[in-house]
C-alpha cells in the first residue's frame, strides 16, 4: 500500500508520522492551507523584487565570465590545472547564475532590467554566442527544464527522473563496482551525452504538439537520436555539438597557432580538462536535488495548484547555504526548494525566503531538507545504481 496524500485539517509534526515500513505518511497535511501560506509568501517576495535583485544578478553573473580571460592567459605554455579550473567555473557560472534564472523569467518584471538580461533577449539568435554558448540550446533548455521538469517533478513525465532514466542500469546484472564506474564516467560527459539530446527531443516533441501532432518524446537509447544520417541526429549535431564544439575545441585553440602547434595542443588539452570539470561540477549540483531514499516520487500527474507546493517540498532538497562564495560555488542550487516553489523569482529572493519557508514547513509538518551536497551526491548515486529507491507517493484519488 503506497502512502497517500489526503487534504485534511490537521497539521504539525504528526503529519509525517512514519509507516511501519519506515516510509513517511503525509495524509494529515492540509495542502490547501499549505498552498495559501506559500502564496502569501510569494506575494510578499514579489513586492520586494526590484533594482536590488538586478544588482545582485550582475554581481554574481560577472564572477563566471571574469574567470575565463585569465584561463587563456597562459594555458598555451602547458596543460595547467588552474586554467582548467577557471574555465570550468566560468562555464558553470554562466549556466547556473545567468541562464538558469533568466530563462525562468526571474528578471523580466524589473523595469530597469536591460533586454539582454530578460528571457525576451537572453541567448536569442546571435546572442547565444555571447550569453550562453553551450552543448544545450537555450530554447531546448527552456522547454525541457523550465516547463516539463518543473511542472512534472519526479513524475513519470519528468525528463530528469533519475530513477526512471537509469532503470536499465538499476535492473542490470552488472557488478555494483561497474555501475558506480559507469556513473562516474557518465558524470564527466553528461551535458553532451544527456542534456543536449534530452532537451532537444523535448523541444522537438513540443513543437510537434503545437502543430497538432502527437509529439511523442522518444528515447535516447535509439541510434536515430545520435547519427547525422537522421533528422533528429542532424539537429543534435548542427544545433548542439558543432556550434559549441567548433568554438571551444577548434576555433579558440586555433587562435594560438602563431605560437606553434604545441601551444594549440596545450590550449585544446586545457579546454578539454575544463569541460570535464564543468560537467562534474554541474552534475554534483544538479543531480542530487531530486534523488535520494528520503525524497518522494509520484505515480500520477499533479491534480491542482494546491498540490503543487506540497510536491516541490517533499521531492526536493537544499544544500548548505551561507556566504556569497558558498552560494556562488553551488550556483544558488543550494536553495533548490525555494527555487522549485518560486522558479520565476530572482536569486536574491531565495535567501530572503529561506527562514520563512522553514517556518511554513515546520507549521505543516513537512521536512525541510538541507544537507551537504556530498552527502546528497552519495544518496543520489545509490538511487542511480539501484541500491536505494525514491519514495512512491500517490494522490488520495488514485489510492482509492
């Protein structure tokens, strides 16, 4: 019997009393009252949005790009770990601290925000090469992450459902050591291997649905998703791999040709090492957010707006928060519960919301999880290899 959500009257610590099998139960949570408290907090935060948020974005957004020029100052002399690290941090910061909130339209409502810092202009057309040139196309990221993932978090429809996506590995007969090795190797290439094709197929399906078609998502396990001999494969290569790979691993190293072939090779190697580190950093910050034996998954789609906030809280986890440097290194994904509840609010508002959101969770007897990212990584990897499972939660309607 799966635990059920019952919109009841009671709230408090008894709302998540464990079942005999250790799985928490939430049947006493009044999701409508919870939704009202969350909406009141949202209104309060919205009233504070303004120039201070824009200044906050600009301050953090410049830290990443500032790391890139020094990374190319001396890498032509030899493969230098510091250069690779700076390239990786610039890469991660542009994604997490600029693209992520701007794509969610977090700064669109600020009148003084320049067009290139709003979703209307950021990374659109030629600005992709200025604002966010990556393996992932901005339009595909918006469709897969901002829309599908956020509104279907930890459901079967969630494109980032770790437990379902790696079902083949979890069910395989591979020794556990090889499963862990696969996850480690996958983490080094996960943006081009997973996010680029996965976001693109979600965008392709959405476009087809808008044109009246079925818009079936398909699978990345098919050879058609990868080969340039198919339409899907050509889109992946022309929109994702060639633009970013051509600039990062061909054009930029070629600029050092006057210094000799060794200089070109050294820049290429530093770029490659920086790419691996950027993949590892983003994997560390993103994957554990919704994966762990203490987090929920859902077998049915969300029923109404009242249930939305409840699901985001019990299916998400925060990392340790604190100083500006800690927040920068986490890409503000250490405020992931706040982000999933209020995705269209600026990053600064997550800091302001945290203490009040903790109080709301305590009031309604809901867990507010905030732990080390490394502990959460271990828990997420356990799910990926099949040593642990998410907690399946169903709605009251589907449980009857």
